[in-house]
C-alpha cells in the first residue's frame, strides 16, 4: 500500500541495529508510536542487542531483537500504528538475517 511505501522510504532500510533505532525514533517523532515509554523500552532492547553484537554474542543480540519484535507485536494497534508495526517487524527480521549470515 502507499502508506507502507512512504514509511519504508522514510526509513534507512539498511539491515543494521543503528538504522532500526533511527526508524523507532522517526516513528515516535511522526506519531506512529504514540507512547514515549514504549519507544524507550524498544530502544533499550536495541541497545542491548547492539552491546551483545559488539561483544561478538550474535545469539544474544538475536534474542534481544526477537524480544523487540515480540513487544512491537504486543503494542501494534495500541501504541504503534499497525502498518508501522509491520514495517518494524520486517526491518528487524532483515537485521536478524544479516547477523545470521555473518
């Protein structure tokens, strides 16, 4: 759909945790995530994943990214617009795949 395309275009679609963090921050600024608390807890999970990756703990990083997906699914239609939740999940799955392929 057109709105999903706009969201995807807004987001740096590279398969990195950094670009996922930018995506969450943009979503909050644009009101796609309407709770500071939810945005914060999502970003904390991404920080943990990034720390794990920096320590060469790919499995732990993926665990945190899966926890991120779980929270996005739980908040979809509540504090995250469903269309944007779908985008975040797809983007996260790209990041997980990139980590697994390293």
